[in-house]
C-alpha cells in the first residue's frame, strides 16, 4: 500500500474521484495505471471532523507496481524544481498545494520514522528513509546504512552524537 498525503478533499468525493486522482498522478510521473492495479482506495478518516485533507490510501494488486510508482514520484521530485502538487492529481483549484507520496507504514513504523527524522534535524545524520516498511538512517554517503529497529536505538544514536 502507499499513501498520498495533503490532498485537498473534493465535495461529495467518490472512489471514482480517488481513482482518477491516482490515474492523473501516474501520468504526471511518466507511468500508467490500470483500474486492475488498484485493489482498494479510500481516504482515511480524520480524528477531528474539521480536517479535510486526510491521507488517501491506495492498496495495489502488485508490490512491483507500488515500488515503481513510488520510485517514479521520487524521481519526479528530484528532476523538477516544482515538486508534485494537487494539479498533478487533476485539481484546478488549490493546485499549488504540495502532495506527498510514500509507502504506508504500520503505526510503529510511522513512529520510528518520525523519531528517526529527528536524527537528520539535529544534523547527526544526513539521510533518513523508508523502504519495504523499514526505517533507515545514514551519516553520509560513505558510512554504513543503519536499520532502525526501536525507539531505544534512536535515543542511543541521538546521545552518541
């Protein structure tokens, strides 16, 4: 599964609207998606009623397709000065709203990723990323990749630097 975050919500939004958004996104990044590639698609309910741009979760029928789409989105953001935004999902209003495409993590994985990014914010590490549901950090291009397994490990790495 992957998530598209910070997407403005349409009035009376349907699954077909969400599928069309993913279709527009795939075309924008240079790939194509068939309806059969999507097992399910839905918008996560917010904890508060007034929050309308909750994440969209896309369940794909193929891990290969998911990986390819995530890679294409990342490449798009690297190659283009104007990053992915709502207009790439077919929006005509709020089109400059930035969107973020990432793999869906478990609650524990999301917490570890949030905490691991603190290592980058404190300048102790330069890189932090996720792949296949795991969280990784790296000091620089030449240092070894560290797989983050728990919160204690992050605390240790923060104190160490």
